[in-house]
C-alpha cells in the first residue's frame, strides 16, 4: 500500500530492496560469512528474540502488504514443496477483491486468468514455469536433504 504520498505511484516502494537485504542476510547465515551491523542485528533479533536460528529456515514466503491470504494457503504451498523436492518455488492463485469495481479491474481479472491458468499451464508442459508472481509466492532456500543452497547460493 505504501504511504499516502506513494499510493498513486507505481513501483516496488522498497520491496525489491527488502528482498535483496533478506537474501543477502540468509546467504551470509548459510555460509557463515562476515555480517554488517544491520545483518548482525537481524541475526540477534531472529535467534534471541524470536528463538529460531536463522540457518533453520528452508522456505521463504513472500506476500505483498495488500494481499489477503487464505488461512490454509501457506499449508498447501508447503505441502506441494514437501511432496516434490524438485520445486524451487510455488505460488497461489491471485484474485482481485474488487473485480467488478471498474473497467481496469475487470481487465485485470482477465489478465490474471491468462497469466495464472493459461501461461503457467503452458510453461509447465516444458517442465518448468519461468516466472512466479511476487505477490504470493513460496521459495525453497536450500535443498531438503543435503542443505545445498539454492536461492541463497553465491552464484545468484
């Protein structure tokens, strides 16, 4: 949503920057690399305040602030990842809450349908989907068995 002064402007409003900060942090946790003061504070807050070692995380769920998530949806995404260890990411279906509000939202419904049902289904015929929507996606950070880094590898 952003601040009132940002709402009318397109763009990520820091979302991509936040993702990069988090992925760099998780990369340094995985490889036990030196951290900057912000990363050290993140490590402290996660490990000591939340009580979870940051190296424990296998998945990363990213959702937009204006996205409403069905209570069972994250369980379904995790289940898909558990049952197919080759998956690097899964996404949920995105629907507009205000689908009939204007001509623009009606066109968005059509575009979302094409993107989610047609394009992704076509891409899956070739064994992979090239792009997942950023508004509601679960990513695998490392392999489940060998803990080999995937999205937190040094090559990315």
